[in-house]
C-alpha cells in the first residue's frame, strides 16, 4: 500500500478526530463554495469585507477584483484538494513539466470559464451594480515568459488538467516578469513589470516544503562503508527555494492541477554581527544576492554576470523541482524501484537540461546508486522537447563558468560524456561525428552543450512541428538520429480553445455552439461540422458581423493605448510576435514602404485599404531587433501623417504586447503574417490562434505553417517565398543580396528610401545599420530574396478581400479545419506516446 503523502490535505489516520471531522464535512452540503448566484454574491461580499477590509463606500475596483478572485479560489480549493487526494489514492504515474517560462496571462476570466461560473458571477455582480468585465481589467498579466515557449507551456497546463492527467508544472516565481514595453521616440524602452505589486490571489505559499539549493564550493572524493568510490559537494553557498502553488483548472471536469513556482531567498536573512557593527549593507548582502535568482525573467546575459545569473536560475528551479519530485515519490514508495513507472519528466527546451545531471547527482551521491543504474533511471524518466533550429539558441555554457558555479555537475557531465564517447568508439562512429555529438564543444573556449546533454539523457526527443522534427533529424541532430532513430518523434504544438476561443472570442464561440451544440470545446475536431456552413450566406453574414465587432473592440484598445483611430473597414494586416530577425518583421515593413512609395508616385493608385499592425518585444540586449522596432515606428510616423495616403494605408506598433492584448488582437485580425525564413521557425502557435479565430494566413512553408496549409487547404492559404530546399540551394550557390537589390526596381526604391532618410528627416543615415545588414551583412534571413514573391502574394490577398463572400468562405473553412491544432491533441499524444500516463478522472 502506498504511504500517505506529506502534501495530503488531511491526516489519513482513521483514529484522527481531524480526519473524521473532515470526512463528515465533505459529505455535508457545501454552502461556502456553492455555485448558485446568491452564494457567489455572498462570497464576493464576504471577501470584500473580511479579506479586503472594505465596504461599499471604500472599496476600489482592485478590491472588488480581489474579492471575486478569492471567491473563485475558494471553489478551486475544494476541487484542488480532491484532485490531489485522487492522485495519491490511485498511486498514479505523474507528469512533471519543467519550463523556465509560463506565460499565463490573466487568470480570473479563464477560471470562471473552466469552472462554469462565468454567467453566474456576471449575474451575481450585476445584482449589486458591479460590471464583471470591469474587474478583468484590474488583474495584471502573469508575464512569466518571453513568447511562444511560455504561452505553449500555459496551454499545455490547461490541456493536462482538462484531460485529467496527473500533472505538475514547475518553474520560477519571477518577481518581475517580461518587462513592460514603452515606446519613446520610436525606440523600445524597458520598464520593470511589477505583476506582484498588489499581491497574487491565485497563489498559495508553501514554506513548509522549502528546499535548500547549493552553488559554488568544491567536491571531494571518499570511500563509503562498503569501500565504494563516492563524491561529496562541500563548502557550497546555499539558497532556499520556497514553493508557491497556483491551481490550474480543467474545463468543467473537477480536475485542478498544480503549477509550482519557486522563489529564492537567502538561507540567512542577514548577518547580525555585521548589522551590530553598523555595516548594514554587508548584513543583507547574502539576502540580496540570493533573491536575485528569482528577481527577473531572463537577465541580460550579454555580460559574464548575466550569464552566471541565468545559469543559477536554471539550476535553482531544477534542483528545487527534482528534490520535490523525489521527495513526493519516496513518501509514497519504499525506495526507487519502479521510479520510472511513476515519474515522467518533460524538459521544455534546453533551459532545464541540467536536470539530467541533477537527478544523477541525487541518485548517485545522496541515495547510493551505482552509476549505470542511475543512468538507466534518468534515461527512462526524461523526455526532451526541442523548440529551436537556431544554433545560437541551443544553450552552451563555458566550462570554467559551469565548473565554478556547479562543480559537481560538471564532473557528472564529463563522466557522462566519457562513457558516451567510449561507447561511440566501440560502435565505430567516425571522429567527426563524435566531435559533433560530444557534450563538450572543444575550441578556444570549451563549452558544455546543453542540447546534447538533453538528447543523450532522454528516452524521447521531439520536435514541435512535422517540418521542424524532420530538420532536427536530418540536420541539427542528424548524428544522434543515426545512432538512435527510435528516440526521435514529432509532437506538433497546439493551443487551448478555452483561452483562445471561449475567452478571447466569445461571440464566435457562442455562434459555433448554437450550430454545433456543446462539446466542441474539448473536441476541436468537431469544428469540421462547420464546413457546409461556409456555403450558407446567412452564416457568412453573421461571421462577418462577429469579425467586425472584434475589430471594433481592438480599435477601442488601440485608441486608448496608442491614441490612434483605426479604420475597421480596412484589412487588419497583423504581425505580432517576439521581435527577431528570422521572424522577418523587416520584410513586412519593406512591403509597407513599397505601398507607400507606390501611392506617392501614382496618386491614382487605390489599394484596398489596409491597417498594418505590428507588436512584440525585443530582448533587451538584441540591438538589431530594437532597430526594427524603431523603423516600424518611424514608418508609422511618416505614413500616418501624410494626407496623400490617408484612408489607404496606416501603420501601428502596438506597444507592450502581452497575453491580454493578444486576446483582443487574434479575433480582430483579417490577415495573419507568418513570414519567417523557411527552416528557421520551429512551429509557431500564433499562426494557430489567428487561423482558429478566422484570420487568413500569408506565410512561408515554415514551422507549423506547412501543416496548417495542409489542413485548411492550399486554396485558403496565401503562400509565398523560398522553401527550405531552395534556401539551402541559394546559400550553396552563394547568396548575393546586391543582385536582388539591383534587379528589382521597386525593392531598390524601398531600400534607398530607408537609407536616404525618407523616414528619418534630419537624420538621413539613421537606419544605416539596417541597410548594412541587408546589403553588406549578407541579408542573413533572405528578406531581399523573398521580397518580390511576398509583394505578389500581397496582391493576391487584396484581390481576395475585394470579394467579401469569397474571403468569408475561406475564413470559415480555416476555423472549421483547425481541430488538429488543439493543445488537447498535442498533450494526448505526449501522454500516450512519451509519458505513458493515464487520466485520473474524479468520481
């Protein structure tokens, strides 16, 4: 029989009076967490008074938001406890999803939807003169992620709970998440994002599960009582990790899973001796150094100190999580026999790859495992998801830095590598392949290759789109694929329809439910039943009305935040995503400039009116990405104030792109820009959200675009650009961007306008860095090579939009054929094909 876990909400000793009382309480009608309108209203008023200490005269909008949030949390708590008890009673195999990013966004509306309380809460508040939608604006975004990686993790948590899988997310409770973005004189300026300023009603601190984490120090060898060689880590500096738990509700199924985020604090708050001597700064130095670890998402790692802090972050959350996972297992089982039958660990990209070495350390150093047994256990529990094809994004750490911060882990990695390379020699692998597969990259600066560690230490390696996985196998990890072809598999990304349709696009969701009935929210393949309605004129008309309403909602946001009035009759041509050269926001801007110059040269030219909407954040240390933001804003400044083009084109940079803003953008978009250089984007998830909400895609055959086009039909997708094979061939022949510049008069005019100061009056050479990157820097992402094809394709877009009935049919078919891209499908594949974990449905 399994032993009861320390995290159980009650003592299972049958003699315990507390246990008997709790059992009786569960059998009684639960008025505290009842879900009728009167109970919801009573709960809100109670929390306003007893949790916030306010009445109707003193309560602020923030107080009202918090009061409702605490009332919703009360209802989550009951399900949360029942869910965890069910996992213990079933002795279920559990999934642990390790991710340095969780871009959760706002929780209140999502929880109301998933718990089935949205309509009741709205009615309860309306009865006392409070508008529910006003409270949503008071909640800050939980921006604990940088982009697609973190948002994918959030979607996956939603799906794991909706599928009733015993699953936990593990990450860092950053005090400051992704920065708030301001635009000053067209430039990005970063401000701290204080999402915890007024507290977080959704989290529960668990200081009783605090974990000590070691850094620095040294190792020393010894022999244990049986004479076996062992190593201990000594003279280390310790930091404490405190867990904060957030409930993750499944969609109307009673399951509530856990996201556990770790906060760092000093093992000693301050040195009293230093304090008494009057050295106040020294007294709290240890506290400040320790707490920096969970202070900010992704410190700028251009400096050595920034790199060191980032390595500390990665090890900190991994060490805390592995300790927690092992501890939970040992509370249920005697020893580690069958550990892999009860534990599945998924590494979300290379950031948590140090978990392989950490679990080895725990098993060998702390639990006395023999090396081979420990390695077999590690390989059995770990799965690795790769999210990038960019070599520079595959993390490497200088051996010297790594060994100074984590001396024991460097020893373990070197020993793993020694044994791995010896095995390759025995198999006759050639030295060049061995050098590529080694966990250590030899060079002027020796580096630890974290992606190779993740591949070697996992039983499963997956890409996140069919094309991405194919390129992993044929290029990035081709040597590993030759060695272990059975280890590689594809799990195309997905998005949750609860957040990205029910919450973001309630009118479209309501319209779909009216014709399909309920159930599609958890079985997105049912959207296929909409296909015949693409031929129904009344349905198309209503679909257009919903799209227009969504455009008006976004226009109101843009007016409030940017002070710009949008033409809702124009094409909303949207590119929102992290600013990166390979995503080619620059190509989009080149097309805008081309349109502007064409109108200026030919006043009779009347293009289909367009509003070009850009949004996204550049990493603080990414200079070229910041130049691209500046260029977008400079073009917008000129275009939007030029009377010659007014009413024909407009350009807006949507500042501070975030989840809650994305929820307004995706439903409003007409055209989705997915224009990365072929072979560079792993998958994308924004492409899925746009199409699911009725936007048409203009894109290259890159990432999940390939599968989206296959699903929605080539005739409902605007394709342009070089393919992966053509890109390789062009590079093989030798790509000369000057050739494209000289041969294409329109392209030359665009580049010359940017270079000559058309968009930087008074500073004609302001954008020379961008021009140089295109012409003299080799145009690394082939913007000039794809320009002509892109412009032609945009003409096709305009022609299609001139026929609203055709455009609407295409949009409806996009919605109807996006069932594959539900995160429920993705997670079901992970569960069945990688984790071997079964649902635990509550009775």
